[in-house]
């Protein structure tokens, strides 16, 4: 595990320390949990994107010819 140094405004740190104490945790744990969440979310999104592209590549769907225009789609009985 690596240590990092952060520069945080004194008033922010004071408020976060109170927040942590009220939840029986530490500022360090809050920061570590938040950074872990960011990393996991990023991995989850990348995995979902990869699986979607794999499904697109594997799809054999044939939507047929495009015989409409954008204007046709938005023509609502004018």
C-alpha cells in the first residue's frame, strides 16, 4: 500500500474530520474508500463497454434497408 500527500484547506479538513468521527471512521479510510470506488466504477464501465462491443460484433441482426429519412421520422401528421 502506498502513502500519498494531499493539500486540503484547513476548514475542509476540519469538517471532514468531524464527519469521519461521527461515522466512527477516519479521513484516511474515507479517502481510500472513495478512490477505490472511483477505480472500481471505471473498471465496471470499461467492462460494460467491452461486452457491448463484443455483442455488436457477434450480432447477426439484419435491419434491412434504410428507406426512410430523418424528416419522415419527425413528420407527425403535418
